[in-house]
C-alpha cells in the first residue's frame, strides 16, 4: 500500500482484510479490461474491483500503461467504520 493514500499500488499489494470494517476477509475481487492494445487512441485499460463481503465497502481501480493502480471510485458502506475490528 502506498503510505499517503491507503490504496494498493498494485495487485500484489492488496490486503485481503477490509480497511473499513476490519473483517479479515478475503474480499471479493472482480476484474476486466477495455480497449485495444494495438491502437494508440484506445489503449488497453485494466480494471479491478474489491468488495468486502461483510460491510459491502467497494473500491474500483484502473491500470492504464503504468504498473500502479489508480483509484477511480469508492462506494462507502452504510456501516460505521471499524465495526468488525
């Protein structure tokens, strides 16, 4: 994880525990891709989403070119932070 943001910097850096409620996990993970790796105007982009099965905290990341993941959306759960810790 990057120290300043709390987001994983790449897929191998992601913890299986939920950062919101403290559930040990593992979180559910889904991925996908969009674009054409041969086209300069439509580059290949990878997406990965993590969702906690306990509190439903969901974070979606994009990887386009660079090895680092860029957070693109975070759906905060209704549960209070740290309920499961």
